[in-house]
């Protein structure tokens, strides 16, 4: 009886370890993360090219920034922050 109980306990323990190992939890990219990263990268590149100057954006770019960041004031602030990071490190120029 004790041997059977020990075997069952051991099998349950191994089962829990295998089930909790996270295998497959971080599977293939579903495209959401990469599409967000691509959009952020494009916004950053635009911000660097115009030097954070809202007036240099096209009407379409302004509309996209406002849509993405909620309102014009926040969009302008994000454009400035992307072009001139607060840590003082200048943003790299996008590749042509």
C-alpha cells in the first residue's frame, strides 16, 4: 500500500512539473507584438526625420499620430519625446 501511494505521489509530482514547465506557452509570434513594434518603429523614424517638429508632419502623419496617441497635445509630446529622448541620448537617424 505504501509503495502504491509513493508511486502515485511521484507520478503526480512529475506530472505537475511537466505541466508547469511552460512548454509551448511562449509559442510562435501571433503578429500582434511584431505589428506594434513595426508601428512604433515607423513613428520613431518619422519623429527623428522631422526633428520632433509637429509643423513638418504631413496632414496624414498628424492624423495618424493623433489617432495613435489619443489627442493632439499627447501626439505632439510623443513626437518630441521620440525625437529627443529624456535621457539626453540622441535618437539614431533612420536608415535611408
